[in-house]
C-alpha cells in the first residue's frame, strides 16, 4: 500500500522534455491522475515555477496525492505527511496530518488566488479536518500550514 507522504521523484531536468513521475513504494502498476485530468506519468508541458498535483494509485487501490512546484527542490520529495484529498475537490476537502507529534497542533489558512482569506481552522494530530468547499468558486487556492516547527504552503484546486 502507498504510505502517507509517498516519496516520488521526477525523471527529467527542468527545461528538458519529457518529465516522468517515478513513485517509490506501493504495490506497483501505478495509475496517475493529474489536476488537469491527464492520466499519463509522462508530461511534456510542465512549466518551471508552477504548482502541480498528481494522484498516484497502486494496484490495490491505495492512493496518495502529491503537490509540488516544478523546478524546485520540493519535486524531489513530498513535503510532509499532510494528506489533502480529493484534489481537485468539488464539495469537500479532507485534511489529515499524520506526523504531528502528540502535543503539536497546526493552524490551516486557505487563501484564494487574490490573496483573500477563504477559511482558517485548527488541525490536530490524528483528527481529520473536513472543509466544505461546495460554495467556493472554481480555481486555485493556497493552503498554509503552520505549526510550532514548520511552515508549508500547498496548492489546492476547486472544480465543480
């Protein structure tokens, strides 16, 4: 089964095409689904500096969504064990942060593409957070995770 925070890397260098997602772990026979609906592990259209999201599913149906910025160090490994799914979302977005220590909590802030705060909430270890997004406009949002020890930004997509 895919483990939370499934590591992956991209085969191909910035500016060189094609680029291929190579998962590490899981049970093989991977299926891929990109934020734009593409199902190929190989992409020829990634733009350096842009955020991308790909869901990798293994042959047992276990899946992990990975978000990364193409052309940055983030594409080499996933950032943390913050699970965000489904991404893109249409009615609700589930967040689960499995590697907070027992006493640590996190703050989630979500901003729209204009920089306006959409929502904020606390995130506790082992407790999923469900964000209702059915009334949000379609588009790109930035999820900011803040704890006592980390700051992280992830891209999420809403599509109805």
